């Protein structure tokens, strides 16, 4: 209890067909097909988003992410800078990526063929 379904992407075809038929039957009755997207102004999702934005502002989330990101990137550089399997560690703010390589020697970028 307390669960809230946000996206039907994982539903089985059987249920999607039933939902479609119900929507199609109702659209036929009222003369219009009402539809939307996953988060289309649903009051629960809108309230959660508004509260998240309020909290992010209150705790100055962006500044904290920058500060913690600087620490994260410094720690990654210290820990992995000379590791033989790490080609590069980079990112922005509190998001980082580590490139794992077989050989640290520079290689040309590959282009899709």
C-alpha cells in the first residue's frame, strides 16, 4: 500500500489492450480522446516536484553539489589517477564517470562506420 504507479512502460500487453479499449469506448461516448503523458499535471507528481524544488532551494542544493563535486573529483583523481585500467575520470558537480581501458596509451577516437 502507498505505492504510486508513474509509468505504464512495464505493463503487459494484455493490460494495455484493456486500458486502450476502455479509453476508446469512453472517447466514442464523449466524442474526444483524452490522453496525456506519464507526469501530465497529475496532482501527486506535481506536489512531489514542487516540494523537491522547495527543498533543493532551501538547502542550496546546487552549491552543495558543486562543493561536494570538487571533493569527489579530487578524490577520484587521487585514488585513480595512476591506475593502469583508468583512462580518464571526469564529470561536473556531483556526477562523475570513470573510463576503464585495457591500455592507458592514447588512442584515436573511433568513428561509427
